[in-house]
C-alpha cells in the first residue's frame, strides 16, 4: 500500500535562516515559519492563533534559502512532516516536529536583490546555478 504525507505552509520567517554543513559536508538550512489562522468561534467572535513550524532545507536549495531569505520573508514551503523522538543531554525524552522541505518558493523580495524572487527554480529541487537573482 502506498502512503502520503504532504505538507504546505504559507507564512513568514520568524528569524534569519541558519546555514551549516553536516560532518559529511552536506548543507542544511534551518528556519521557522509563522502561520496565522483566523476563524469565528461558535459565538461569532473572531479568533486568532499562530503556529510556529520549524523548517529544514537540505542541499543547494538550503543554500539559496540562507542567501536570499531573512526574518519576515514570506515563503510557501512544500514538504513532509517529520516527528522524531530523542534524549537531550540531561537524559530527558523529547519530541521534535519539523517540516522537511522539498520545495521552498520565495514570495517576497530577496535580501540581496531589488527584484522579487518568485522563479520556480529559486526554491525548487532542481536548482540551477546559472539562474541570475
């Protein structure tokens, strides 16, 4: 049987992206996206909530995110939900929930450009180094 776990999140970065390399040299970018939700309660009163979702982006796409995104940038993240159990340094059991991005689409101006970055290759899986930003 086939299974599917697909996640789409539209929101704004809550902080500047952090870009690092793993011990094997693979690039990884991490940031959080705030997603606002508004609805009306049973009494008709407007309600609001904000979800903060950690996002992990690997490889060249992660490098592009680190280069062109900043706190407040609006993005559309397409990926999968990843839930991991681990033990912290004190031996406490912890749960980590994050979105592992397959595609990140930049929806606002890039931090290093005067032009809006909204090209399919800007955040796509098949990143082309020759694409001018």
